[in-house]
């Protein structure tokens, strides 16, 4: 009985600590953006480690701003999360009202329509070229998907667009997938210096049913899994993972 009470008390303390950690993460302001920031899929300007980690999505992330833009940088060490993002993208939503629903969203990288011209290669060679092929795919991205912006039509728009939305993805030497995003405050309808909390939604999109069918068809024929690299046939790949957080603008 005493042991049960001790376990319950310990569990309560741990739960309380976790709640406090989550609350403090949500209550903190954004970081002020590094100077001369470059959205290129390489987080060299960002202090390491990134500010927060979410265990549901397996993402490390930092949210920052300056007088003109909100910046989001995400580092993805988890192989399954990387695979889902490479196939179906990462969706980042921003709700200027602070409500944890809806908002304006950007989905990237969109790799489905990238043609690398890569030939079929022997199984033994795939691991050697997979990293370079993924880098090539990310370097040739043409579009991002937007939704919920008042001044931008929903749907796909060019990566090089006139709305000021910047995005890029790349791989660090460590193997982490990095996704960077910049969204102008003006397209979100947020005045510089606003003290209103902003709600952020991060969603690692599920791989599509078509991906599973393609993989199964390849395996039935004794062929290797489709490029850009091997991935485990695990049910988690076909379910999305997401979380919300709220932060206020940094003032400098």
C-alpha cells in the first residue's frame, strides 16, 4: 500500500513537472532572429541546440522573429519523421488570434513532383547514393502549398514567390533533416511589436496510401523500395503527428 502511494505521488510529481515545462515553453516569447539570416536549409545561424523539442513529432524547433518576419527552424533526427516529411511534407500553421485551431499554413518541402532523372541502381549502391539523391531532390523544389492566407490564393505557389514567404530544406552533416520557413508579418496581418500570443501548429504529414502500395508492389516483385532511400514498412509512417504551441513576438 505504501509502495502504491509512493508510486502515485512520484507519478504526480513527474506529471506536474512536465506540465510546468510545457507551460513555460508556451509562455516564452520568440527568440529575436539572428542577423543576416538565410533560409537555405542549413541552420548555421541558429544557436544550438534548438529551443524546444516535441516528443510526439520528434522535432527540435525554434521560433523567432524580427520586425518584418516570423521564422521557424526545425531539425529532424528521427528517420521515420524524415521519411514522412520527404514524402508528404511538414505543415506549419500560424494563427494570429492565438487560438489553437485553423490559421494560415505552409506545407513544404513538396518533393512528389521532383524529377531527378535517377536511374535504377543495384541494392548495394542505394545506401551510398541515397543521401546525395535526397539533397538533389531538396535542391530542385519548385513549389510550396499555402492555405488560409487572406491575401494569397489557396493551393500551390512557387518557392520563389512574390508574397515574401521563404522556405528551404536540407540535410546537416549529422544526417538531421532541417526545414526553415520565413513568413512576413504583413501577410499574417500581425503588426510589428504586437503582444498578442500567436498559436503555432506543427504537423508531420502521414505518408500517402500510394506510397504504401508502391512499396508493397516493389517488394512483391523482389525489387528495392522506391527512392529516395529505404524506409521501414511500419504503421506509424501512415499516420500524421502534430502539436500546438503558443508564443509571443520577441521585441529584440
